[in-house]
C-alpha cells in the first residue's frame, strides 16, 4: 500500500486537489482510503465517503499539534487502510505549526500552497515545504504572471529538490502529474520514520523520537480510536 | 525555439468532433477565439495551457513544433513557454511598481543592463496602453483597473518573454486595444485572445469559432474585414467617448456621431 501525506495552510485548496486525485485514482482502478487530521473540525471525510464510497476517517488533534497527532495515529491508520484492502492511503493534515512537517520516509509528501498568498509565503512555511517531495501551487489564474514566477523561484530557493506542480483545482487542471507521482511511490514499509528533525520541545517527538505509531512513544500519546473534542482547556 | 503549436482531434460536449481536426498556430500569429458564453473558449485555452494529451474532457492533443511537448515544460515551471492572463488575474503585491518590476526581472534577467532596459520598456509599453501613466513610486495595489491590465500584459510580454501569451477576455478594463495589438505585433510570439470584442477579432490574423465546446470554423480575416477593422475601431472610439462623457456628467449631442455611416 502506498502512502501520500498532503499538508498546507488552511484554504489553499488541499481538499479540492485531493478530490480530483481520488477521482482519478478511482477511475484507474485504485482502491483509496482517506484520513483527515484537523484540530477541532473537519467534514472532508464525510464528503469523500459520500462522493466516492471509499473508507474514510478523521481524527481531531485537539490539544496536540496536528503533526504530533499524525505521528501518533498514522501507524493505526496504515493498519486500518490495509485491512480495508486499500492500494493508497491519502492523509490530509492541517500542518499548522511551521516548525515541523508531517511527511514520513517511504511516503509521498505534498504541500499545497496558493499562489494568492503572496510572493513571500514560500520563505515562511519552513519544513512543511522544504521537506516535501512536491509543492502543488493552486489559484494560478488569480495572480499576475510576475507573481506566479517569483512564487516559483522562491519555492526553488527554499527547496531546490522539490517538484513544483501548478494546478487549477477548480477545473482539475494539472492533476494528472500528481496522480502519476502517487502511483510511482513505492509501497510504504511497516515501520516508518518521520522525515526531518523536529524542533526543540517537550514531547517525545519534539525530543527526537521519530518512530511512527503511539506504541513507540510515552507521555502525550493518542490512538486513532480515542477521540476527544478539544475545547482549549 | 517554438515555431508552431498544433491542436489535434478534439470534440465538443456532445462528442461531435472539431470541424478542423488539425490546427497549426505559427509563431507571430495573432489569433482570436470567439463564440457565445459557454461555447468552450476558455476550455480551449486551458487545453493549450495544460499541453492536453487526450486527457482533458475535449480529448484534444497539443503538439509543439509537431511533437509532444518536452516533459520539462511540466517539470520546470520556469521553462513553461506560456503566459496566461485572465479576467481574474491581478497583482496582489503592495510593493511600489519599481520594486515589484525589479523583483520579477531579477529572477528572469541576470544581466544588469538588460534588466534595467526590460523594466524601462515594460513601463513604456504599459503607459502606451493606458490613459493614465503609471508612476514608478505608486504601489501596485493603487493602480487603476486599466493600469493593472496594461502592466500585466506588458510584464508578460517583455519580462516573462514567453513565446506564447494567452489573454482571456482582457478587453473589459479600459486599455487602448488597437495600440495594444500594434505593439504586441512587434514581438514575435503567438498571441491568443479569447474575446467578445469585434475590434480585437478583426485585428487578428484569424479567428477560431467555438460552439457547444467544439471548433466549428476557422475564419481568416479577409480584405474586406481588414478594411472594416478601421471603421469598427472608430465606432468603438466614438462609443467609448460617449461613455466617458456620460460618466463625467456631460451632455452629449448628435455631433458626437458625425462621420459614422
């Protein structure tokens, strides 16, 4: 089973991009499972389950940072998706903290950025961009050619190895190459490591334990099955 | 070097094939795409922008110089030969014009002298398209609709300098269209206008007619239409003078219409 993790700031079009990707993967005969990680509210799982009839789940990270939550639950989620007979697990995460990134070795890492967020954005998002395999740029028809080009150049400055894919998520233009990338990703291994080094902090992940799955951690742990609603207390 | 773009074997929404199975657009061509709203004009230029390979709803394929476009066009956006300006396209930056143009030119043009020349030419090009000259110190966000459109076109043509420029209904924001076409023709590129404007259509080399998603005809501007282009431009100017006068609270008289047949 292949794993693709999609991160990016709010409202950039992650869900719209993933919707096209799921449709195209399904059309090519792939069985897709979808996991959404958000802080306290999300309904993409219900939308995708309705639209595509695929197995979906969501997890609210609540008091945890979404990337931390991702590390905790991803092991469970891989098992769940494998059991459901999936060929691909797509994970969508809010990735709110700009010091970490949710990508793991052995899985495809995609960041979705909107061209409308200003030419300096690529310089601000940190490892979420620099550790990605692909930077998907949305809303390209909304900005001048000049800003589009400067945006690209800044992505290349920050992350010389990242592939840039410009898409129009409204019409599904430019989605095919993303599907090709997912299909070309090797199957994920049983044990996976978080890509890159976490920042200074106080939890097991922050201090550098990169093993995926809550079983490898202590202190603040979370399984896919225990859900709490974060009220900020 | 790009010499031609070829559009192959598309079909409309009902599956009926394009009336022209192969269309070659040559370097230097100024082309209009015409047709009623919803006839597939924007889809047509999307096919081009995407280098469609029978993988879009129209089934069209795009060739560059008679061959499948190199993958680097897709892999390296900086090598993409197409600039796109739509009716939604705008500048978001609030930098001063001068700083903005330098920011863009820096990533395109390494030679300092060439860079300065390109910026000067961009500004002079834009100022010939708009009634109100653009000041280098004004902020991008302070530009009027016409100034913005003029600068978008000038920047795409000169600083981006891509061989193919797609312009999707850019006529609505007060720019001198006749002057724009004259100036654009000095640059050897393929310009593709999606347009409802008779002036732009008649000043093009030919127009691609769309209906229900398919190409129904390709009409080359003939000698009579070419002659008419001048009169149509005049007619258009008269109308836009009238519009301005009414806008500024003046009365209009039948004198304005003198000289019209």
